[in-house]
């Protein structure tokens, strides 16, 4: 992978001119280090999520929980509310587990080694590399999908980037060239190059790339072929009925099980298939029942195709553990996943303070 040997100098020069301005980043150049807490939270939020979608969540999260001690101490429902809409909620739970590890095992101070970072809940090789390099100046690569794509095209590597052996090979090649004096800038430059130039969907913007003079994929006209990735498994489609149950200007919520999809979050009651008869099974007598339209939500491995039933309950009684929530409670207290966002307008029409 001799092309990588030529990359650091033009890449860092490009980064100084083109780096994205992000609230968790130190300015490029000058050797400034990032705050480990801010870098760590941002990297966890950015897993499976675009930068543009993260920015507002990040600012709210930092305003509410500005230090690792705050994250360790916050109640889970409050944490889930701050995370609401970002998805992959186990990321937030692992953040708190790791924050509690830092408080209990490290006296509230972030571990300053790659191995110490890897020991934290929810922190894998990529996140440990990002925090180690950006916040502690350690020459450790941070290898995610963007970086794998850049390396595959730059070096003409036709290995399947979803396979561990390909990731190990590319990581080893990056370890050999990451500049000891600017590892954080190098890793962030690779992230930006993959996000802004060496694009995942559509043609890469090769004319803007600092490696255009020695990129194998460009020189061999193979940018459309690389990187090589195994095809994704088809998603399972599941039809579900969502029950929007109202009483005195409030909507019924129940908490999902502690394990599995959307674990521990609040939701409008819903079941695969379903039908009006389930209301009676739950002990709810509807005064009025109507259809509320359809919505869909795509998870990584499953797609929910949902139809809403709107019911006005005759009594206040609910199954054990369910709650009635008004507008303010939904806004501040209960984290309802974005999977149900397609029905938010119906809820808004029927609830009050």
C-alpha cells in the first residue's frame, strides 16, 4: 500500500483548508487537543448517524450534561429523552455505563491510553482510536466505513471491507503512516475526505481530492468498483397495529421490554398484526374507534409497516405499568422513539397540557 506513504502531507494540507467546523473539534493545525468527553460523546452519536442530524442533539446533550459526572448521575428516562430521535438507544445506555466506569474506576478522569479507552462500555476500536488521537495525541488510527472506502480506492484494494481481515490489513497500513505529530488531524482529515470528497453514494469528487495524483482507483478508472462490500441481507417486513388510546386529553403509553428492539423506551401500544379485539384484552373499553392512517419505519434488519387505530377510552384504568401522558409529559419526560413519528400529528390533535 505504497500510496498511503504519500498521503499524510497533502492530506493534512487539504484538511487545514477544508476541515468541517464542528463543536467538538479542536481547530486543525497547531497541535491542539480535543476534550475527551466532548469527542467521545460526538463519536458515539455519529455511529450510524449523519453529522447534520447530530449537531442539534449534541448541543442539547452538552447543555444538559456538560461533564462525565453529570452523565453518570442522570436518570435513565432523562437520558433517553435527550437521546430521543437519534435511534440506536443502546448507544446512550452504554455511554452512561462507561461514564460510571470512569467515575468508579478512574476517579472521574478519562483513561488516557488506547487500551484504557477500549475497556469502556460501548467503545470499540474506531471510537478508542478517535478519542486517543484527537484528545490525547496518540498515533492510533480511527478506522470506520469512510476511512475503509478511502483506503480501498486509494490503494486499489479489492478486499471485502466488511470482513475482519480486510479491516485489520487496512488498519495496519494506516498505523504505519499516521503522523506522530498530528494523529488527531490525520484521522479527522480521513473522516472529512470520506464524507466530503470520496463519497459513498454516487461518483466521488476526485477533482477535489488531495490524493488525486496517486489514487489507484482514479488512475485505473475503478472508482465505481471500489470499495468491495458484501450485499446486505434483505430486511424482514412486519405489519403492526399501533393503538393511539386517548382519555381526557392524554395518550396511553407503555414501556417496551428491557431487552430487544427499542428496549426500555416508552411507546404507543402496538402489536404485530393486531386488531380492535386487543383493546378488550387489555381491559380498555373504547367509546369510539377509528382508523388513523399508516406509516412505516425502517430499522437495520426489519421494516415496520404500521396502521393506527384511534380509540377514546371510556375509563381511566390502564394495564399495569402503562401511563397517561399529556403534551408536557411527552415533551419533557417520556422518550417515544422516532419509529412512531408518522403518528405524531394524530397525537398532537388529541392531547392537551
